[in-house]
């Protein structure tokens, strides 16, 4: 039986088009997501001045849910893009995905709670009555 894995890529904005084009050509995966994140590192030699001051850099996080049998073909396809910058990645096995989804749920509930409390007591009145 195929086990599901989550492949998470951390890429520079400059190679977004290359990575998206590469993943779109793979018929074995049904889709993926791209979101912004901010990466920190102890080595600042590759950062520009603004990134050195901030201590980190803007990155994109690409998540691909796939079968464990597809991992090598996806990584090989990404390697063949000959991207201008390094692609960092991590694999999350299926045993850990339930925790990943639980954390996402709790984050969403916390954001909802912040939104409700941010609106003041009027929102609470309507929730409780």
C-alpha cells in the first residue's frame, strides 16, 4: 500500500516559475500549494543588506502531498530544472501528517478566537445569545 508523504520545499522567489512549471508537468501529483514564509539562518553571507539587517529572508514554501513511491521522481524532476539557487526540502511521513493537520486546525481556531476578541464584546454578545 502506498503511504502518503508531504514534501515541503523552501525556495527563493526568483525560481518560483521554474519550480511551479516543473511540478505542473508531473502527472503523478494531483496538486500542490505555494505560500510565503520568512527564513532565518546563522550564515548571512548570501543575504543582501536588507536581509542581513532583518536577520532573515523572504522564501516560498511549496507543499506537495504525494505517494512515497513518487518521492524520487519528484526530486529528480526538480533537480533537472538547474535552478539558479539551492532548493531545500524536507519529507514528512504519513505517521506525522495527523499532527501536522491538528496543528493547522488549532492555528485556525486561534486566529478565529483572536478575530472575535478583536471585535470587542459585541461579537461575544452575538455568539452567546
